């Protein structure tokens, strides 16, 4: 019985010792690998140091070579200046001798000799202070591109058809500037929208009802760093805008909120909206606040360069529906069509739908004397509207 117990204890002790030895062996192997890595890193560090010293030495050799070359150029300039002065002095002496020989008075007087008109001194000073200062400021800078910036999500936002991005500089990195990129709002390729030193940027003129992915990277004189994490921003589903005095004919008078317009002249004048559209479904309305003359306001869309001193739709840059008290017509490039019965009066509200157009188009209206019109936006499109 005792022998059996002894055998069991002996087996347990051997097993435990074997486990400890195995653990020690693993630790020894890990320690050996760590020492080898340290040794390898030391050798690599020495190699990099030697390589870097050679690079620094080569740069200084080039600086010294440039200084020596510049020295030769400046000394040559001094010699040329000396030669010019010597030729001038010789010419001056020769002229004086010829004048004396030709004179009837051959008597030489000390006080009658004209002093040389040229200074024997070189009017040159070597401006070495900037170079000495630059040499004193020679120093090492970071020799690698910066890390990725960090986008501050709580400070990023989307409003109407624009987005604002904000980011933090990469930690412990030398940065000269940033590049901000957006995709096309439809999962397409990224494009650069900003390059500069600011850490906040607003991008306007995007598509409505679209999700834009944004990313930013930093750069310095050694190259560009990695991109930040992506952030997605959703533009407004429906458009809010006003009429824009800067894009409209100067004869049109605007209300304080730039939504109501009038015109005192008899000739039609065009007003454009403050936002252009290139895709999506958009809806807005015009209400007739005043209509007390025989006129026909015109409602529709136009390109930015539409003619603004005639009725909308007269040229090929505008598409419109013009209306009087009894009927309406469609017009583009001065071609009329689509006549419908039914006119407008004060208190009427109307809208126009267009589709299958390609490019950027602005809400537009043309009015003349006797009409006051108000624009209404941020309205959901009717359910049967088609995309542009």
C-alpha cells in the first residue's frame, strides 16, 4: 500500500516537474527570440544611422559645392567690375591728354587738372547675413508622412444641399495641409473638394436627398498620410431655397426674405432661385399675391446663363409655362405649345413639372408690371412626380 502511494506521488511530482520545465523552456525560448529581435533592431538601427549620416553628409557637400560655385561667380563679377572701372579711367585720362594737347595754352597747372570722375573703390558689399541665418536654422524635421486625421463626428453636419466637415490633426505629426474628399453621393468614386491648412470645411452645391461619404488625409513635404475613417452625411430630402437677387435681373424688387418679387417695368424680367438642381425629384410653388393688369407671368426652370431681360422661355436656356387670365402655354426657345384653358388671378397657386433634362437647372420666373409673386419651398413632391 505504501509502495503504491509512493509510486503515485512520484508520478505526480514528475508530471509537475515536467510541466515546470516545459514552461521554463518556453520562457527561455521567448527570451532568446526577444534578445535576437533586440540584436536585429540594434543592427538595423546602426545601418539606418550610417545611411542617414551619409545622406546628411551628401546634403552638406551639395551646400558647400553651391557656396563654392557662388563664390566663383561673385569673384568673377568683382573682376568684371574692376575691368569696367579701369577702362573708364583709361578713357578719362586719354580724353584729358587729347584736350590738353589741342589747347593753345600748353601750360600745365596743378589746380587746372580736373579730378577723376570715377571712385577707385568698389561699391560692393557681400550680403551674407541671410545665408548665415539660414545655416544657423538648419535642423532635422520629421522624415515620414503624417498619420491619419480624426474626424470630429459631433461637429460635422448637413444642411440643405451642403455639408460641413471638421477634423483634428494627427497626433504627434508634422502637417503642412489637408486634403478633403467626397464621393458622388451615390457610392461612386471620391473626388478632392478641398486642399489647405484649415480643419473645418463646408461644401455646398451637392445633390439633395443623397448620402455623401467623406474622408480626409494630411500631408507634409515627405508625402501624404493615410485617410481618416469615413463619415456619411445625408443632405436634405426636400430643397429649401429663395430667389437670388445676384442671379436675377436688377429691375426686380425683392422682399426681405427674398421669396416675394415685383417689377415696375413693362418688359419681362427673369428671377432665378438660389439653388440649382441636376438630379432627383424637386417641387416648389408660386402663389400670385397681386394680378391687376393684362400680363402673363412665366414659371419654370432655366440654366444659369439664361437671358434675363425677356420672358422666360424666349431663348434656348429657359423652359416655362406662361399664363394669363384665361389660358396657359408651354414655351422653350421661343417655340409655343401645349395650350391649356384656365388662367390665374390673385390668390392662385401653381407649379410646373419637368423631366428628362440633363445639366444644372435653377427655379425661374419672369414677371413685369402689375404682378407680385411669392415662392414656397421645402415642400414634398407629389407622389406621381418623375425624377429629372
